[in-house]
C-alpha cells in the first residue's frame, strides 16, 4: 500500500511599513492686533471735527485778546501787520514781532484744545482753527463794509485786520502773510500736542491687551 505524504508550505507574510513619516506642524493662532480697535475708531471718527476746531478757534482768539492786552500794557502797541494807513505811525518792528509771537502762542493753545477734543487728526484740526479764523474774519469784514464798521468785530476788539481795505499794500500783505503763517504753524503744532495725550492713552491700552494675551498663552 502506497503512502502519500503531503507537504504543506506555510508562508508568513510580513507587512513592511514603507510609508514616509508625515511631518506635523503645530501652528499657534496669532494673537489679535491690540491696535485693531484703535485703527477702526480712527477710520470712523477721524478727520476734521468741526465743533472741536471751532472751539479751538474761539480759544485762540480769546488768548490773543488776553495776551495782546498784557503785552500792550507792558510794551506798548501790538501789531499783527504793518502798512495799514491808520496804524503805520504806531507800529514798529518790535510791535510786529510781538504780534506774530502772540498769534503763534495763542494758536498753539487753540490747536491744543482742538486736538484734545477731536482725539484724532490733531494737525488737521489745529490747521482748521486758522482756516475758521480767516473765514470768520472775512465775514466780519464784509459785514462791516456793508452795514458799518461797528459790526466788524475784529476791528472793534483789535484783532488782525487781514481783510481791511487798507491791508492791500505790499507791506501789509507781506507782514500779514507772516502773521498768518505763524498762526497756522502754532495751530498745527498745538493740534499734534493735544492729540499726543490720546495716543499715549491708546498705547497704554494696547500694551495692557498684549500683556493679557501673553499671560493666557503661557
């Protein structure tokens, strides 16, 4: 009797992991910009603030009257420009320099008031105080020419007579331009000065938010 022997081959399949390792990166969420709200508020509320610039103009004009009274009492006549027929004999270089200095200081204070109230764009609002002054002066001069000199407020309280009929000589125009330049320079610098308070406050708020975010992450 023949015996048949079956040989069974047992194969073991080995799985080889040939997959490449996947590089994983743990990305941390970026911290929010602490100045985002400040930038958004500036976009919405920035620009020329008419009430603030008008308050700045009134502040500057009031300061002009006070300083002119003090300087005039101490040193004599104060002039904002030369070449006007009625004042030509009384004005000197010293009085003109004093008048220009008064305008600069007064609009430095007026610009500060405008920039502090407006919060944003202090330079623009400080500049606007000078613009409103010119507009107001032109209106008062036109009203005085039409209805009588008693309605010209600038002339009655001895403010600059840039639109007077005698202010169109070469000397008056040149000195008037110098006075106007001093007025605008003071207004712009004052506006930047007034806005600086709010920028410091915004920086303090932003720094506080940054420190809070860092503490939460750690």
